C-alpha cells in the first residue's frame, strides 16, 4: 500500500473536533501527550471499520492504538490493511512518515519516509512494531521517537482499506478523508 495522493494540510475535521480527550488527563492541547478519538460505525461493510484511535506520545516513543469493530485472524475474502500517516514537521507539507500494515495474522508491515505524499527510500529499520490483538479488536503500533526524528509534536491520519470484495473496496478514515488529529506534544 502507499498513499494514493498527496496529503493536504487540512484543518482537523469536524468529527475529530468532537472527539474526547482521555478522562483524567489534561484537556488542554499544550503539554498533553495523549489523546483518543472515536470514529463512527460508518464503514459497516467492513469488519475492520475504524472505531477508536488513541495516540500516546512520550519522550521515549510514539504509540498509536486503533480499535476496530471486529478484528479477525483470517479473512474469508480479500485482505484488509491500514495506513497510519504521521506528520512530524510543519515546515514540510503533509505526512513525513507512513506505517502500512495488513490486518490479518502474520501480516507484514513497513514504516517509510514520505515526501510530498509519496514514500521515499527503503523501509526504516529503526525499532518499531505492529501487534494485532484479536481478542480486543485492536492494533498497536509503537515506534521509538528517534525513528521519527525526535519530533516535539506529532499528528496522525488513519486510513483503512478492506478488499474483502476486491471489486468493491471499502475505505474508512479516522474523521473526514485525509484529515488529521490535533498535534500531540511529547511530555
Ligand atoms: Ca469508522
Ligand atoms: Ca509535515
């Protein structure tokens, strides 16, 4: 998978503005290192409809946890996959990194640099991993912060594509298509 087109530097979508900050954490954007977002059941043709996304940005690493309607080890049809776009630099338009992964057991995944909407160079080998939790319908992506150039703040976009029926792929974004979360600062 690769980004289909250059990512625009869009404002946070209305759906994301309504998202809730994790209870018990400071609600103010400045200094907050953790944020969660709900996404509606708006891609019900796919079991991997995106329902929640949680971001945790610490001095050590970035963690993104994506929750789905029903994450299963195997698909009876075509495969589904996920792209997490990671924006780390405001002075470069759009995403600076992208994580692509399948959503079935034993899948491969790749973390790539992105410039002007396109992957560049070989997959990164710095410490990062994707774990699929089928019991909890969750995907967890972790990357050490040095993988991403030690960014002071990050924002992400999340896109799911389900090719269960390849003639009718199902797409689901967190929020509006090509939208971003707010910036999440490292503590
Ligand atoms: Ca959804
Ligand atoms: Ca950028």
